[in-house]
């Protein structure tokens, strides 16, 4: 029986791009379900039913374990799920898997949040806070130093191309907006070029590009209020 499309609840952001890259790499059929985070669609009850943290991306696989549908939220968990489902880009060997997981969680816990805060304070904060700008810009610089050293003698983060690279690439490609000088990181630059040269990466990174006008968040105060003013209620 043919594989039914995986529903991808998505907006074109670095975290969303991780998943479309993986799906393209694996050759899995998928259907985009836009979640316009600038209009608050991530708070709709039907989305919260599959993503209780009100963050995209999330997926619904109609052909989940045992042939039953399954929903998964958090981009790192989605990458792991798809890796296990397909047996691709997430090795079964324990030592190799640990290598991949270390760098996947490095992105989830470090690179993603720090780069996100850097973007926020450099581009979207209503007032410029020099301490915050320096704090996060410097931390991203440190993290890119770690990445640069890691790929000095290996082509990809865990040796072979994996979900760790898919997780890091969409954030690392935005180095310029994070106040970084790529000339400081020649090995990272070469790694970015290796990732970008993969056809599936080129396809995955532009999925949904038409959904969001360029730089609309910089001038959309209503969207900024929705994204940056959230509380428990």
C-alpha cells in the first residue's frame, strides 16, 4: 500500500525547514498545513491538540506505529521519529547514534535558542539593549567556533550526513543576521556549502517561501505582539 502523505503543520522558519529538508531527503510524501504564527494560528485548539507547546512544526503521520496515526511535536523529536521510521540519516548503531544525538541536542539546546535570541535583540526588540545584543551575539560566535572546529577534519557533524546537520543548517545559514563574520569560520563555511549543495536541502529550504513576505516581521507590530508577548494565558 502506498505511503499516505505526512501532514506537516508548518511555517517557513528555521525550525520548519529542518522537517521539510528531512522529508525531502527521505523521499516521503508530505502535505503542508500552514500555521501562520504571526496571526496566532498556533493557538487554535486543533493545533494545540497535536502541539501543546503552541510552537510549530508538528507532524501527523497517518501511517504511524502499528498502522495507526501518530502526532509528533518539537523539531528534534520529529527528526528522530522520521529517522527511525525510514532508517535514514539516524544510525541504528549505538555509538554512531550517540554521535548524531549529541549534535542534535547541541542545536536544540544551544544553537537554536541562542541564535533566536540574537535575531530578536538585533532585529525585533523595541529598544536596543547593548548588553543583550552583545551577550547573545558573542554566544553565537562561541557556538560557531565549536561548529567550525568540529567540521575541520570531517565533512559533517557526526561524520556522515545526518539529522544533526539538518537541524543546524537552517540556523547556521543565517549567520549574517546574527552579526557574525563567516570569514572567521572557514570550515563552517565549507560545511554550509556542502549542505546547500544537496538537492533535498535546496528543495526543503524553500518550501512555503511564498507564505511569508520578505522581512514582514520587522514592520508587523501586530505579529510581533503575538510572537513576543506570550504568557501562560
